[in-house]
């Protein structure tokens, strides 16, 4: 989520929107923190080409387009036209795998993962109080640490929202998404968190 879409902090209640809290921690802990890390998406490693799904293939094409435009546009989705095309495709796939690994292991993403892991750890241990607010100006509710217990707990950091009625994503398709809560962190001990 880009900073321009972040809700305001709830200063009256001593709360800060969680991405701003992450940014404050990052700027204190990491000398090379630029402030853009909070909006970075996670990059997964790419499997072998024969095991890749459509999403993996699109990501590989995007990585090559962004980092190696000199290699030209690569289509990993349609069937290869020839043996030579297949060999080139596998060669480019290896380059895309290297790019994905480089992106995943970039210091900015590693630092961001460390901060998120510490937030989860402290939240689960009851050391860090998180709140959610369903609508702007509405009341705040406690974030339940059990909501981190999911296959991919980092998905809560993707948009910094959660549906407290269906925290694990099983919301019926007929029910509108009007009850999503944005995650906030109590400001009272930010200085102790940053120390």
C-alpha cells in the first residue's frame, strides 16, 4: 500500500498507522533506510520453469522487463516455437530466478522482514498492542494476536487491513467488504520500541 493511501494517524487516541510505525523503526535501526521500504512487496523465489504456474511466469517476465530490458520481451506462458526457443526460454528463466533471489535478499527487504517478524513476535507475546479501526473516525478494537496464526502471516502487512469477523479470509462472497479494519499501533511506547 502506497503512503498516499494511508489513513491518518489517530493522534487523539495515541495511535499511529502501523506502516508509519514500521518506517520509524526502520529509519532508526537501519542506516540505509530510505522510507520506501514499507511499500515493498515480498518477492518469492521462482521454482524451476517446468514447475512454474502462470503467476510465477508473469513475475519472471516482469523481473526481466524491469532489470534486463536488453534481453527483450519474454513470453513464458505460450509454448516454445522451437528447440532453440525452448533453450533460450530456460536460459532467461535462470536469469529471472537470479533476479528474484537478488530482490528477495536485498537489504531493504531483509530489514523489512526483520521488523515485521519482530512486530508479530511482540504482538503474540502481548508486548505490543495493536488496534484496528473499521471505518475512519470509528471506534478502535483490539487486534487479536491469534490472527497472525495463518499460512502467510505477512499478508496482513500487504494492505494493513483485516476483517475482524472473518480474520482468516473465509468471508462469504455475498457479504460486502465494509467491515475491514486498518491496523494501528499504540504510540505510548514508540520511543521504547525504537531504543
